[in-house]
């Protein structure tokens, strides 16, 4: 298969793009530690994810489940006792969900809310920090200088010597009554607890404490284990995944997003685009359209004869053949076109060796030539024999050549009527 130089260049560029994208996809796992943004989902096995916490709780025999529905549907899980909500989130928590979440806590649920969102809600634009609903205001501050020790006795900190937060957000209590700071420094609270109705809210300002990369640091693992064991009992631990974007798509779509299928589709789209460009771009001179083959002389004669036969125009055919013979004979003899038939026939017999009777019959056909198709065919054969005698033979001299307009040049073959 042949192609122009431009087409080969485009094809090579497409293969180069595919190779580069394939290398990028192949190196994604090797670059797992360099995430573009934190993703605390329990499906994420990288540094910022919480898959390690999820699998660890399962290994300890604790019933744990991913929750991929809005918080209004928490009433559907009757045996849920603890809900882990770890930010940052892809899908914001709406006002209606916060109302349902508060009602769920008041009825006895335990909410572990680890979040760094700062700012009040703007209706229709920004959902704001969810901890504002429960009486805490998050504010950014200075980076921590190191480990943070407990500041208030609680069963949640049994065996927890220190924690090592890395964020800059602290909580400030808008309603001091009810909130107990378990870990704090001069800039604010890192972890605070509050009773709400029959339930409990545990607010954490650094979600990274429970990430895969930092779960084993200091007392982070012991802290979350104390919280879970204090309230789980025979109930279920729910891990919020709806607000990480997993509730909007089915299992198959989520599976595809974690594979190289999206990159393959991008490569296919680039290849198709290059194909369209290659097919729609001209790299050389325009190719003229192919002309249909013209009919041969034999086909023309056959079609003309068929038309004469259908029209019943035998007289017109005879006149055409006789006129052709008259012109050719006059040209061969070098006489005028309007010469009398008798003189033409006599001159043809004396100078060209043609029988005078044949010449007279061809120049002045009788009624028998137009009476029937057989008569017309006999006349056409006689004209053919006559013109065959008029054709010059190789090496013979041409008689009476004239260059008058409309006069046939002897030696050229003229199509038969």
C-alpha cells in the first residue's frame, strides 16, 4: 500500500502520541506518592487514601461498610452505629444532608467528622464547613511544631501518647458548652468531642491522621480504634464514599475509571482525528475525475443503424450512403461534387477500373434499395465494395488529390455510413 509523505508523517505522529500516553499510564503506579490532590477515599491505596484503615478494621473482625448514598438515607441502615466522614470531598454536603445527619446523631449515632474546610456557606455557591452546624468554627493558623499531647481525659485517648498533625486548620468553639478539646494547642483545637442528644460528634481538623501514609504514626491508629471499639458493639461502621464521588456511578463505571480504559479511549479519539485530517487534507495536485470510456466507431454505427431501423428511415440511409460514395468518388477523380452521375460512372470505369454498372448503382440507387431491409442491406454491401476499390493501395499514386474544403483527402479512411 502506497501513501504520500504527509500521510506517513501523520501516522508516525499518532504512534508517537500513543507511545507517550502508554508510558504515562504505565508509570502511574510508580508515581503513587505524588498525588495531584488528596483523595481520602477508602478505595484509594495511595498515601492520602484510607484503604489501609478500612482493611485493618475488617481484619480485626469489625463490621465495616462503604456508604455510597446521601445522608438522608442513613435511616435505611438500622444497625449503623459509627459514621466516618473524611475530607476533602468531591461532592459537597448539602444543607438537607446536614439536617438529616444531625437528626441521626441525636438518635444515638456517632459521627467522626475529619475535615479541613474553612468558610461559611454561600447559598447556591459554596456549601461551607460542615462543622459550623455543630458549633465549631474552623480557622487557619500556624503549622504545628511537632507532637501534640492530650489536654482532656477521655476513654478515646487510652494508650494514645501523642498525635502529630500536619495541617494548619484548628477549631474554635462558638458554643463552649458541650465541647471538650482532647488535643489542642495555643492556636485552637485539633480534636474535640461533643454529646448531642443520645449521640456523639468527634471533630478532627486533620483528616491525614487516618490516611495510609500516617495511620501508624504516633497514636493515630490507637485513637481511631478506641473510638470504634467504644461505640461499634454489634453494629456497623460506615465509611462515607458518596461525597468522594462514588455514589454517582455504578460499580462498572467505577471499575473502568480505575483502569487504563479512559486513556485507551483518548488514544482512539486522537487516532480517529488524525485519520480525518489525513483524509481531508490534499498533499499534492488535484486528481481529475475519471472520464467514462467513449463508445467505439463500431458501437456508434450500430446505434445509428438501430435508430434508422426503428424510425423506418431506409430512404434517408440510402441517401446518406449514396452521398458518401459521390463525395469520395469525386475526390478520387478530382472533379466537382455536382458532376452528373453518368459522367462520374464513366470516369470511374475508365480511370479507376470500377465497373460502370456498379458505380451507377451506387450513385443513383433504385427503388429496390428502399423497398425492404434486405434491399437496403444489398445496397450497403455494394457501396462497401465500391469504396474498397477507391482506397489507394500501399505504394500506389494518389489520383486527383485536392485540398478544397469539404473534400476528402485520398488515402484517409472514412467511416462507412
